[in-house]
């Protein structure tokens, strides 16, 4: 996921979305127990679900949405070939069929993927959903005026790199075949065992060609899900969804669709959102948020109130905050300097700076600590809880810096508890104990992002973070460590400029695997191998805490994105 902002993603990205509000996942106050459903009453249909958000849903076109399912609200309107499993915790990180009968049938080398649509699928107007509609929906995502979605289809589909979308190229993409109304076949230019994950993206949502209004389509997209858009005000600031009468639960095992109506209001201050959810007065009693977390001070207040604490959903999303090194900048070209800094880090102080152990978990691996990513525990430069200054000084001496070292740490000025001043100061204090003087260079968010993603201006030592486009090691490791993804004249995310033939070859080998469990184990082993080069210092994985109204039932938060899932929520 492309470095999401505080309220984006993680989401995801990712959130992206992403794409997220730094992403999230869980159920109930502290455990991912599906029975922790906000009360002892059974969920039932009816009522209005209110959603209180900070960020407007500015994009409501499936072509332009980045995260899986387009995030939480769009996934109520758009169905895709596959989707995330709507279960709590680890089980929710699995990919399952949605419009398709299965998660896809690959050929021997995973370069051809075939899907069959379920019978009886209909749009909000009662017309049938066809494979041609999915093909068209994908093709229109290539149009320049509808850009913004995930880039994988352009990279993976044969002919995708040069295709400009159906408005300019009426012939369409030959690499997507629709031999009949229920069959769609994808031809890829390289093996991609994780194609079922990609098929959760909203670019795979069907769009009827006759109803396509180009850039205005987002004002009233044609629903394939349980809800349809009846009102979209001020570019997504106020959204009202009502039931799609032609959606059938018999074709959709994932979305429960309990409420009759969903009212989304955005542009609210995060503190106001949390105050309203806390008070739970009037319609706020049946309200949730899909993008606003509790901060450290708010969490401390909530934790002291038993009733409020019982209304906090805890989420974990595949996301890592870390220090990045540019080995082309001295002294970070010396691996012993990078190792010394790794040993000197005081993760306890970093976790405290991120809001405390309730909001951050110390990390020694680049991959998130979840099974679906292939998490393999390792600590190559053990610093303990508070840093190993003696080992750091020893390595600095070996590197020729026995009298100490002065370096500059670039960070964002945003108060995001991730790449901001609090984390930078904690690192500065820890490294001082090892004889390393750290000067802080704080930049405004846009300047910071531009600087660290440009190969010509990338600093030697800076704070970064990365979130997964889907819960696997592939979209986590490849953008950061695949040498073929170094971008010279655009946004570059391979900050360590690693171009190791053995790493690149292993990425290709894992991508051929359609056994996702086997692939996960190899992603974990590759993570450790890359970690030996000390190109990053993993700091922490965030934990997300979100309030919900007192009359909300059936809380489900998965490890896919860590956000409370409105497709499962019922109101009292």
C-alpha cells in the first residue's frame, strides 16, 4: 500500500485503502471473539446505521478506488470476483469467492486464471450481471480520467502496459476473454499465484457499459451489492445507502446487510467523532466510524470507564513502521553503522511515543506479526526492550567511528504517532546513549513524502511505514526490496535500493505458487534473509482502537484490514 496518511489505509491503504486510517482488525474489546458482539441480543434486520467519519468518500467509482473492496462503505455497493472472508481476526485474512463460484482456477504455471460467475446475480435495476460487465469494468480502470486504483492489472495483464481504456481503445483487452456470459479468463504476462487476492479489488466490480457515464459514474454507480446509492452530496461528504431489492443473500455468503439504511456523514473532527460515539445520544447510539481511531489521551479516558471500554473494537492490520536507510549516503553505506543503529534502538521508548503498548507492538521483523504474511519471528540485532548501547558502540568503533557519529534523521511534522516528531525524538534519545548524535529534520507532510520517494533527494536516514494491499508477504516485500521496482523518475519505494538477484529470483519463485500457505512460509524466510542486510530497522506494528455506539451489535473486525466491518453490523 502506498505510504498511507494517518487517516488513509492503511488500507488501505490500505487503504489502503487505504487506503486506510492506518488500517485495522478485531472484534470486541480486547479479543477477536465473534461472540463479543456489543451485547447479548441477537442481530436482526432493520433500522439505520450511522457512520461518522473524518474523510469524505471522494471516490465512489470502482475504477478509482485503491483498497480491497474499495474500503468499507464501497464494499456494500460493489461486489467483486473474490472478497475478504468476513470473520474476526486471523480467519478474516483469507480470500473467498464473491461473484465467482470459487477463488479462481489457474493453469499449471499460474499465468491463466479462469472464473465462473454464480447464477442469479443481478444489479439494482434487476438486469443480469455478466462476465462482459466485469471485463468492461476492468478495462475502464485503465482510462487516464479514472486513474487512482491499484496498478497491478496494468503490470500483470498481457497488453496492460500500453492499454488506454475503452474510451480511446474500443477493441478492449485481448488478455481478458469472456467465452460466455458467466465465464471470464485472464491471461497474465508472468505467473501470479496471488491473483485471487487481486480479484478483491474494486476494478473487478461489474460495470454495465450502457450505464457508464465516465467521470460522473461515481455520482450513481450501479450496485451489485446489498445496498445502492440514493444520495451522494458534496463529493462524498454525505452518502445515503438503501437496500438493493435485487441483491440476494443466497448468492452472497459474506455480507449480512442487517440495516435497512446506512447514513454516512464525513468531514467531522476526529475528537468530535469520538465524543459523539462515547455519548451515544440519539442516532449516535447506532453509529460507527470506519476511519477514526482513539488517540492515547482518549484511550486513557475510555479505559477508565467500564461501559465505554466494552465498546472499543481492537484491530490489527498488516502494517510496519520503520527506519529506512539509504546506503548510497555516507555513513549508511557501511553495514556496521546500520547494524549499530539497529542495536541502539530503544523500542520501549518508541512504543511509548506511538501511544503506548495498547496502540503499538514492538517489531523486530519487517513483515507484520500475522500468519497470512508468513510471519517468522527473528531478531537479528537484539537490542532488548531499551537498546543495546554497548554493542552499538562496539560496531561503531569497528566501522571507524570510535569517537562517535553525527547523523540527520528526516521525519514528518505531522502529529501522526508514526513518522512524526514524537517517534523521531525517541530515536534521538536512544542513539545518544550509544554515542550517536542525531539532528532532526522535520518536514511538512507533502515535502516529506516528495523527498523520501525521490531517488535524487532521498535522505540517508528517515522514518517510513508500509501497509499491505492484501494480507500476504508479496505486496509487502516486493515494492520495498525487489530491485526491478526501483523507480528512477517517479515515486520510488525501494528505499534501500536493494537489487539482489537472489532476492528477485525468490520473489518470482514465490509468485508462481498457488498454495498460499506454502507461499507465506517462503515470504517469512525471505523477510529474514533481507533483514540480514540491515536496510531497515523495524520499530512497531500499530494497534487500532475504535469506539462504536451503544446500540451496535455483531462486531466483526478481521486481520485483513482491521476495520469494523459494516457489512456485518446490526443495530438494536
